[in-house]
């Protein structure tokens, strides 16, 4: 019989309170648009998945979970199997074919990282390149494959997120944090005024710089709002809420909680940040040049300039030894990668700004060790255009 410590039980109660509060907000958000049957068929899945969402990443709960599993394969696969059953059950309940299109790939995505970490010959906490290999093979299908039909809650309508994306996030946290034992993933809600201050300052600092760069490159102009209306405030509120849960927390988990976190630990473990700095700069300058000179619109040098600037900042900070070795080298590497994956936006300026934004998100994560706060900055950045009235150009 599983025995849970009292402190973990308090965390569970906290997660339940947050989950039911979010469920109430969902009801308000879809009121008048979703059918009653559609809402009722999705709400049990919503509550269960978001309860796990707000629970599993908490260090106290994840440590308890890890101790109960004891590294046994037959126990490790129970949780991913549950996620697969939930996913296919949701499709079947709503009359969708669970084996149509790319849905048959889901078991691979869910089982792969759990199995590769369960089968590791060494249980050392030190990271090796197998961990990064597993991360890449897990992330690439997520970004390259479009899973259809959608699994939004309510089904076929608007919601905060989908069963698919929540299942992917839960798999990532479970496999990397619980099964593999990587610390500081930071995927759990916690409130601290100091952390909120870091997030707000990062947002203000980034957008102050973004406005200057955007003005000089004719990328944006401030148009403002004719008046402050209830409709505008409502749009901002729901934009922040849906942006946080649908986009920001997903990207911050993978880029900050996992990739930046793993790079930081790997570099610290090697005790030679300059090697990673040199290789990171060389490789990413190449891809920055490639990105800049394969897009139209001028300013082809901008992504490369941003890459050099971020790595230069990391070099100066690392040299002064004001933080743990490798922290800012990992921040620079992850920030530039984050900017480059926005190549699909088709804008050179956007790639440069995304890299700088990645530094703001990563710095917030570094100060808080919590992706919920880096996701807050991410959400504010994504919604600043509507908040203060900015028109973006390409």
C-alpha cells in the first residue's frame, strides 16, 4: 500500500484547489459556445489531467513517486500506459477514430523516453549524451508531426489546451524528472513575490529593448488603443490565460526546464565551460548565418549579431565567476536555439528578437528554477502587442 508523507498530501490538496479553480474558469471561457454534452464529456479528463499537471513536477511529490517506483520497469510503465489509455478514451468517447492519421504514433512518444531511461545501464545522476539524444528524439516528432484529430477540451472547440499536449508535458516531466531523476525541472506552481519581481523585470527589460530594435528596423510601431473597454480587458485576460497554458508553459518546459537545465548541469559536470562556449558559438553562428541569408527582407546579419552578442555576454559573466560554472553558457546556447526554431515565422527580425526573448525567459528560469515564471514572462511578451497596442510588420 502506498504511503504518502504529510507534506506531499498538502501539495495534493493545493493541486486540487488550483485544478478546480481552472475548471471554473474553463466553464466561463466556453460558456455559450460549447454544448453541455461536449463540456461534460471533457471536464473529467480536464480535471484529472490538470491535477497531474499541477502535481507531478513538485519536488516533494516527484521524489515520493520516484521512491515508490524504485526504478522497476513494470512500475515505470504504469503512468505512461495510463496517459495512452486516457488519450484514446477521449477520442473514442467523442466519436473520433483513434487510429486515423498520425494518432498511432502516440504510444511511441509516450513510451520512448520512459523506456530509454528505465533501460540505462548506469543510474548515475551525471548527465551524458544519451540524455540529450533522448531529448532530441522525443522533441523532434512533437514539433514535426501534426496529430489529428485535435483533442481540445471541450472536443472540437476552444479551450486552454488539448489532451495531447498535456499528455506530452506530463510524459516529459515524468520521464526526465521522475524516472531519470533530473533535478530543477521546475514544473510546478509556487508563488513568491521575489520570483514575480524577476519575471516582471525580465519582461520590461526585454520589451524595452525590443521596442528600440523594432523601431530601428521598422518591425513594429506603437498604435495604442482608442479607449480601454471591457471587451479589450476581457480579451487581454483570456489571451494571457490561454497563451500561458497552450503555448508558453509547453515551450518553457522543453527549452528551459529541460534543455537549458540539462546543458547547465552537463557543463558544470565537465568543469570546462569554455569548450561548450566555443563549440556552441561556432555551430550556432553557422546556423544563424544560414537562417539570415535564406530569408528575404534585408538585415541578414541580425541573427548572427544577436548570437555573437549573447555569447559575448555569457563569456563576460562566466569569466567573473558570479554564478555556477556553465550557467550563462547554457543560457546563451538555449536562447539562440530558441530563436532559430522560430525560423518558420519567416522574419529575420523575429528570429533575432526571439533569441533575445529566450535570454529573458532563461534568466527568469535561472533565478527562480521554475518554468511557471519563465512561462509568465513568455506569456506577457506574446501578449504585449495587444496589451499596449503594437502593430508588428515582417
